[in-house]
């Protein structure tokens, strides 16, 4: 049995061998290259050399019988004796990697095998630039990553350089702090700031160790971190003096000065032979409401032209107030008025109350304010009147109020306006009176009102009119009084009213009638007082009314009686005051009544005491006011009561 099986197997093997010897198979493993067809060949025969396979990035190096490529296959000699697989051997190609730097340092190319990675070269720096990346195209669209990218062909890599950004810092050199500006390498500093510095002109930016080279912001390129310093020149501006509508004045010549220079204020020149207004300092505005400077003061040149306007004033020589309005007569004959104007007593053609003086007339010689009317005497001796006239106090023959001056009489020498009556001294020394006469204050022996002046007395030197009483000083120095006398203000020793003048004293120089008290200045400079003293207005230290004059002061030059207070100017020019002071009308800065005269001011020329307010003219012609100001009667442009004097003109 075993012999039969063995014989059967031998037969099968022989059959297989006989069949195999007919054709053998040769396969080609291209190792990733292009495929090659299988060949069949008889045993002991050679095979045909196939076409060369292709493999990207490689060069074909022959066929081998093993994968270690130790035994090459010779198609002309080697015979096939069994089924065989041949293996293709490949040699990777070597490719050149070139580097394009673009104005930078040259770099040698690299030879890199297919599939290998190129080595990122070390590149010297390009001035003002930083190497960003390498790209396979000059448009920088395809980035080359040396850590990932394998070489597959000859390649040129393009370096992309990013220009550096540099900070430009600014030293404003006394100007404002400025932020730095970032500029790309090689570009100009087109965004350079232009600093501002008060009083200086910016001349530009400078660089260098000593900042001596000018920097052209439109042309000079920024090549590194840079620091620029501002250069300045000091502004120069003119100081201009303006005569300010005074053609008689010669002002200093305009001169330019450096910013910050302290300049001593100069004085204008005025021909003393001309009737020029008085220089009153300089102001930075023509209307005098700017900053004021006196000659010799210093002004600092600022950042623009300074114009100084000369301030002028015409000195005041007389002021008269009663009720709530004031008349001021300038030395050049100009009359201005201010305050209450319901009756037209300001004479400006209106009935509008004024807080600042308005011009009324020119060529005026004297003025006198009553309670609600005003009298004006011009250079020609003509008497004019305006304001309330319901009691005939203007003397124009009517009882019509007048808001503009109306002509009353000619050949007049002096005037005095009372409460609602007027006293007029003509050049021949005769006294005339008009208006209210209910208490006999006109002195014509009646109590009848007069619409036109009536003659009262002769040989008259001066007069003063109170609210309802009148005082007369004759040429022989005798004092005569008439009118209301409830407080003994006539000084006649009793309280009986008089319609005919009664003699009171001898040796009188001047008189002043208040509302209900009388002040008498004798030729020897002594001051006497009579009448109402309930506020201490007589100045004798008491509150006792006096029916006969009592001496209260000495060395007096003039006296001015108001409603409840009195002003005295002594021969040395000092101003003294006494009486009611509830609105500061005494000018001592308080609101306390004074029973004895208190010294208020020096260097006074004349004054006027009215209904709880006062005006004073100093020797330089300047006018000051203090007290009640409800209707603007002080003339300072306000209605504020003043406890301390305020300048008016």
C-alpha cells in the first residue's frame, strides 16, 4: 500500500514539473515607480529588458534580485530558472535651492536631494529691515516652511524683508509734551507735529548731538530711532500808544518788544498852551473799561500786539445835587447830568432815569439842582431851567415840566434851586425868586406862588435855597433868611416862619441850606449852624435843634448842607462830615451817624451834599461819590449804594 502511494506522488510531481517547465513568471517591483508588465519565459531562457520605469524625483539605477540591491540582473546573460521578482533601484535626484535676497547680502545655493528638507540659511541683516519669511514666488504668495517642506524640484526662494518701524521722539524745548511718532524705515516724517508755545515762533525740528542740523520733515528719511528738538525764536510784538480822540496829544512811538519783556509805561505830551483834557492814565480798551496803567507802571509784553489808549478827563469844577439827581459842570463848560429824571430834570430831552452821566449843554458857567428841577447859567449870563415846574419853580411863566432847558432870564450872575422854588441873582445885584412860596421862602412878603421871577432884594452877594427856606448874603456880609422855620433853621432865635427876609448875622462869607438846617461860614473861617439837629447834622456834638447859630468848626473854606448831613472843606483841603449816615453818605466807610465832624478825605476842591448821598471834587478835578444810589444818582453806572467813595468823572 505505501509503495502505491509513493508511486502516485512521484507521478504527480513529475506531471507538475513537466507542466511548469513550460513557462516561468518574472515580476517587476518598481519601488514606487511606474508599473512594468509581468513577463513569462521558458525555463533557462533570458527575459527582455523592460522599458525604464519613471519615478518622480528619482533616477533609475537598474534591476536587482533583492531589496538590498546587491545582485544586479543582466538581461543579456541571466537566465530564468524559477519564478522571479526583480526590484528597481532608484537614486534620488539632487536639486539646487537658490536664495534671492533682494538688495540684501548674497547667499550660496544649496543642493538638496528630492524629498529632503532644505536648511534655512543664516542671513546677514539688511539695514533697516527684518527678514520675515521665505517664499517660492516674488509676489510672496506661497510660503516656504523649512521645517515641513520637502524639496521636489529646483527652487528659487525669495526673502521677504519687513521694513523696521522706528520711534521718533520729540523734545519740545519748553513747549508742550508731545507723543512719539512711529515711522517706517526710509519714509519721511510726514506726521511731524507743529508745537505751540506762548510767545514763541516754532522754527522747526533739529537733530544731532547739539541739535544743529535742521530736519526736513518732507524729505529726510527715518533710518533709526531718532530724537528731534524744537527750535524757537521769541515773538516780538508792538506796544502801540493811541491818543484816543485827543488831537492835541503826542503819544510815544510804537515799539516792538520780545515776548515777556517788562516795559515801563511812558507819558503822552500835551502842549500846556492848549485847552487839552487832563491825561488820566492808559487803558487796554478805548472806553477805559480795560486794564488801567499809570505812567511808570510796567506792562509785560504778551503773545499779541498791545494797544494802550490814553484816558482823558475834563476836570469838574462844580457839582450840585438835590433830591435824587446830580449836575456836574466841567471846567470846559460842559454840563452832564445823572440820576432821577421823571420830571425831565436832567435836561437830556427824555424822562429816562440815567445811571451814567449824559451831556446836556455846553458853555455853562454855573448850575444848581433842586428837588425835581434844575437851573443852568451859561457863559452869556442867560438862565435856563428844566424839570419839574408844577409850582412855577422854573420861572418861565408856566407850570409845564420841561425835559430840555428852557430860557428864563438874561443878565444873571448866580442861581440857587430849592425844593420847589428858585433864587436868582442878576448882575446888578438884585435878587429875584420864583416858584413855591407856601412858607414865604421867596421873601416877597407873601405866600403866593409865582410862575415868573419877582424882585425880592438888592445888593445881594450870594444865596442858598433849602427845601422850604432861603438864605441871602448881602454884599456887606450880612445874612438874611426867610421861609419855613419849624426847626429854627432861619437862625432868627425862634421857630416862626418868615415871608420877608430877616437879618441874622454879620461878617458872613457863604451859606448853605439843607432840608431843615442851615450852615453859615463867616469871613473869619468859623462855621456856625442852626436848625434841625436830630441826626447830628449841625456838628456841635449834640442832637439839640438850634434856633440861633452856634459855632461848630473853624478854619473852614466851604460848607455844603444836605438833607440830614453836612460836608465841610477846611482851608487845608481836608473834607469833614457829620450827621446822618444810614447810606454811607458821610463817606467814612461806616453807616454810623456822627455828631461831630469826622475827617474823610484830603485834597478836596468842592463838594455837594444831597438827600443821603454826596459828591466830592478833588483838587485834580476828579469827581467821587458815596451814599444812596437807588436811581443811579451817584453816576457810577450802577444803582448800588456805596459806603466807600467811587470815581465818577
